[in-house]
């Protein structure tokens, strides 16, 4: 072209360069192409107006799906949209690869993207993105998609900020992998660094700077737009003041991307490269996607950590600290929140010093109360009610009320709170008053699981304690008291139902799981508490799910109380060992169903007896003796069963005492008589037996001597 001649038409220049022009309006769904662009698409080389479907049919499906994302990215960053597109023929074969470059815009009133760009045929370069080279499609894109799936899965599974940063540090991007990463956060008007990888120790200190600093990460936080720097010269030219901070690391390219969650820029992510990177649309798309996933993961982790801190702080204020040691007693407690949400539940425990100097059977100072309970629900309201109820129980106990009166007042208190609310709640509770000097426990229950006693030799008994309705249901409910005795070397376990039922267990299977731990454990009381929690909530619990379809999770609270003595695991060995095993139980006239409880306790007492036939015989004789008292007298029956070892073998002695005056005597019942055979059975099955006056009343007793082969009486 000679100087002074007019420039040729733009269309002629583009045609001479083999470059076509196309225009796309997403609102109308029309794509306009010139002759060159039509020829590149495999159509007749003439201008045409096509539908999106017609154009899509000529593009590789993967490439078409990617165009929208790249357009959105270019609009957000204010940059050109550049993408490689594979053109397909009617047999779905790739006939050429074209490159499209355009400047898209978004029209909010039409909710449409509009772009005008160029199409030009290119050759497919090898994977890798050094400066001045473009990214590729095909295998690289498939690798990228697989990488994003893996990265998204790993970040979604991270549960803490530390885990998120560890996952981010181990990301290996396809074709271009940064060797230095940093995650920036914002505190007030200052930029901080949350974590980094690929920098020497102490590299985070320079990043604590005001947000108005001329630094790429600060600019990203201020504007919410990514910053890409492809070379050290570009970095030095754009950010001369902070260039010395980056210069000492020897990197060649940098990408600073906003970490945005819920529309708020919460920080920035730096990916630094040891080699030049062009940051083509494909690469920016990958980096932007990772930044979004990273922001979401950090947001989730931050929320979870805040909830956990709130939960632990709340529970620390709700849960008492076990005070100084109690003479002759050891107390251990555990609380484990296992539910979801804020992990705030209604479970609690308490150890309350009681006023001394009471009269009657209540000894002087040193008494204390153990309390454990569970407010219905697993939310902040349950935790609030738990705190109120715990304070009320502590107040009633400190006033010197007996266990039944403490629970009655607490039930009235909780019912009064619920009267003004549409969200009515109840609470289960077990209150035990303990006299350390005698080992006497006076227990009252409000719909709570029964206490369990582990004897000195490891035998575990579920001690039946009378109970009433859960607190808050009936303001006039009664809570009868049951007296138990904790012998030296024995351990009392009281817990919430989470320890029993977590993992899909019901009461029966859940107690069996705990019974195995209690019977086998030979460590300290602290170790026993940990073993119980691990059996329910530890890794092994996932292999021992219960019979219920749902694997229920609930808070766990437990208290262990051990009366020091031989074999208690607390180091006190100077107390004479108690009888091997002993249990006592009262069966009232109005409670004939407790005969079944007595039979079950006797079986638990004889769980390792050598002869199963003798166990059946002992249970049968106990039923006869207890039934005899209920039928032929007007008094209650007191059962005392004791297993002893005299050196020549073990023996079981069962004694039932009542206040009746009439002594039993053998009878000869007829063939059709429904009674009169009790003493005959005792005579046949027991090794020895007798009837003894007891002041006002009498006792009937029998003994069985353990036989391994089951021969002989019983």
C-alpha cells in the first residue's frame, strides 16, 4: 500500500486473514455470521443468521457448555472472552479448531449477554501454558474437569480451616500447578494471612497491612475483581511499592483471586508460579472455580468453628467442675455433644454439696447429691431450660429437701415455665443423695434410665429404683425414693439415654453393650469413663450398630461414683473386701411386678454360676418365697441375696424377710391344688434352708452350693 492511499475495508482485511465475525444476542437467541465465519462453521460461505441450536450443532458439546462460563467470567473481570472451539461435522468428527475472541457485555434490563467477536482457525498446541501461548481443549479440559471434581469433593469434606488450607496446599492443577499459595483474610481495615504454602517460615508477617496498600491482594479485597500478573516486569510496573515483597520469592507469574461467599468478599487467594503463565480464559476459569470452592469451604469451616466455640463455651458454663475430693469416694463425669446443629443439647450433670446436721437417718456433714438429666430437644432452648432447671435443682437441694421433694419442686418449676410457651418441654432426671460414711444412696427418678452398679468383682447389676413421670408433665407428680447401698469397691453408673441408645440401639441392646465394657474393664475410673464413651462414640461403635433402622445420635452425659475399697481401682486397699456379691430389694404389696425385677437381679448376680440348672432353681425358689409373702401376709417383702466364697466353693444365700407373725409350715396339697408346694420345692432343690423369727416378723432363707456339673440338689 502506498503512502496516502485509503485503508482497505475492515471486512476485506479480516477476510484476507481468514478471520470471520459473529454476533450473538442471548435474549433473541440469534447468531449472525459473515461469510468467513460461516465457512469456518462448516456452512456455505455466505452471511447468515442462525439460531443458537444451529450453531450449537456445529460445536463440540463440551466447548458449547464452556462458552457461557467464559463469557460470564470475562464480564465479571472486564476482560476479553477467549475460547477454543472444536467444529464438528455431521458424523461428529472434529474438522477444525477455531479460536473466538470477543468483548461481551451484560444488559441487566434484558437479562442478556451480547457479544461481537471473531473466529479464526488455529492449530492445536500441546498442553502447558507458558507466556504468550494459549490453553487447549480436549484432553486438557477433561483433566481439568476431573481435577475440579476431586478438588470440590476434598474441600467439601474439610471440617476446619486447617483442613481447608491443607487441601488447598495439595491441589495439583492440570497443566499449570502453582508452587506457592497463600490465603488472605480481613480483620477490620487490615489484610492478614490465614495460611500459606511454599513460603519460608515467617513469610506471612509482611502481609499484615492496611487495605488501602498498593498490593494486589489488598486491591482484590477492595474491588472484588481478580488480578493476574504474567511476568515480574508487569508486577513491578503495576505495583512498584510492594514489588520487593514478591521479588525475594523468585516467582514468575501471580494470580490473586477474590474469596467471595454470600456476596461478600471475605479475603483473597494467591496462586504463584515459578514459570511464566499467560492466564488464558481456560486457566482463569479453573482458578476462579477453585477460588469459589475455597471461599465456600472456608466459610463453612469458619461457621462450624464458631458454632463449636459457642457450644463449648455454653457447655462450660452449664457443666459444673467437680470440686475437691470426697473422703472415701471418687467421682468422674463425662459430657460429649454428638448431635448436629450447634451441638447444644439439654443433657447435664451436677454434684451438689448438701447441708449437714440433718436429723433422722441422714448423717451430718459430707453428704452430697448426684444429679443427671436430659431436657427434651437438641437446640438452644433446650440448653437454656437445662440451665434454669439445674439452678432450680441446686437451690432445692441446698435447702435440705429430700430427693422426692427436690424432684417434685423441680417438676412444678419446669411446668410453670412451659405454661407461658407454645413449645412445651419435659425433662428426665435422676437425683441421688449420697452419704459417703455409710455408702447409702437415696435415689429418686423422673423418667430417667435406672442406675447400674458394678460390684468389686466386675458383676454388673441394674438396680431397680422407683420412679415417676418426667419433670414438667404433671406439677403434682410424686417421686418415690429407693434406698441403695454402695459397698466398698463398688461403682455406681448413672447416665443419659445417649450413652445407651446412640448408634441405633434400644434399651436392651444398649445396656448389653455397656455391660460388656463394665464387666471387662480393669483400669482406673477415669479410664473406665473414657472406655464407655469410646464404645458408643468412638470408631469401633460404627461397627456395632443396634437393631433400629436409624443410627440415632444424642448427647452423652455420665457420672461414675466409686466407694473406695479393695479392687475399686482407686488405690485404696486397706478396706476389708466385702462379700463377693450382694443385692437387696423391697417388694411391696402394691408392687407385685417387682417380683420380676427380683428374679432378673438374681440372674445378674449369678451371671457366671457354674450350673445353669442351679440358677433356674434359685430363681424358681425366690419366686415361691416372695409370692408366699405377698399372698399370705399383709406386709412387704425384703430380699437379701448374697454370694460368698468360703474357700471350698461359692454359695448363694437368699433370704426374704417380712413382718408377718405366722410361720410357714409344710403342707400336702392335693393333685389339683394351686398352692402349698413352696416349701416342698425348697426341700427338694435347696442344699439347706430354714425359717427364723426376726423380732416382729420372720425370714425364710435357702442356700445353694455351686456345682460345676449340675449334679445333686438344685
